[in-house]
């Protein structure tokens, strides 16, 4: 049950096509889906605008497939993150429209085309090695209904690469900036644009990067205003937050 389906159900009650009792049964049945090993939140799309997202690491392929099977019965768009190829193969057997995004390690299912809202989410990353995390953010934002522009390998070691696309960045309502090593790129971008910047540290780097901790601390200590930070390698969290920000910008522009 998403907001569009809820509206359709309520309009059916108003028009007399559906009784109050029938509507109550539908709403009750969608509250929680108990699979014994997982209790799915059937109303999350109504509250949040997007259904529950499946985090695949630590789950068996069979468990993920069962969760996706249940989700696609009630939702037009489904996202699963941190998915290995064998998980995707299991999902394809229950959801033939599933698509595997190898770099992002993500699975998306679109029963209907995703309507795109106005506005742009920009996703930047410092180096090629950061692309998997950047792609997780980009795929997340896209399946949630956003237009995404990618700018990869624009790190501070070759600052002219970023400056070459500087004017294009002004078009974005929100920017996701992914970097490992010393984690400097979000601070630079934050000093160039007047839009929210979501910084994503990655675990890319040599010994003293401490698995991304150095980049995380650098981003938390940025002197550029308007930069917020998510957890190490959390491209999904950044893409989700960027989608919410872009949705607010789009709703404000349409008033």
C-alpha cells in the first residue's frame, strides 16, 4: 500500500465502489506481513513515501526472495541493497522484472515506470574506487523517483576536474558527495554551491585511513556550511535523504 493506492481505495469508498468493511479488511491486512523470520512494515510507503527497503547482507537468498515476493504483491517499486549475485538469482525467480545493479550491489523491481519529480540530485565521487558507494546512492535516488546526474572521479588531487563541471552543479537541489582517503571533496563542494551537501565517507584508503574513519572525521569537521554526513559506505542512506530533500524542493516549486 502506497499513497497512490491508499488514495484510490479511499476514493472507491467515497464513490461506493468499495464498502467501508472491505476497505478496513484491506488496510488491516497490509499493516504487518509476518514471514516468521521477518515482520514487514506494510504501511511504510504510506508514512514515508517509499516501501520498506531490504538490506540483504546477513540474510539467505531464500529469505530475501521471500521478502521481495511479499513486497511486490503490494508495491510497484522495490529496492534491495547489498545484494550478491546469488541473491539476485533467487529474487529473479519470484520477481522476473528484477534488475541487478552490479556496481551498486542493489536490486530494483519496477512493476510500473517510476514517475520522476522535478529537480536534480547530483552524485559525485572523488575516485573510481568510490563508485560502488556512489552508485548505491544514485540507484536509491532513482528508484525513489529522482533525476540523477553522476560526476565521478572528480577528487581534489585533480581539482580542475571538479571545476570543469562546477556550473552544472548549480542545477542540483541536493548533492551527494562520496570520498575516501582524506575525505576532502565534500568540503570543497560545500564551498562552491548553495544547496545541501550530503557527505559520504568510504573505506577506501591506506592504513591510516582506518577503514574510512579518517574520512568520516574530516567530513564531520568540515568548515563548509551546509554539509551533513552519513555513516561510512552508506550510499543508501545518502540517496534516501537526498530524495526527501529533492521532494521538498519539488513540492515547494509547484506551489
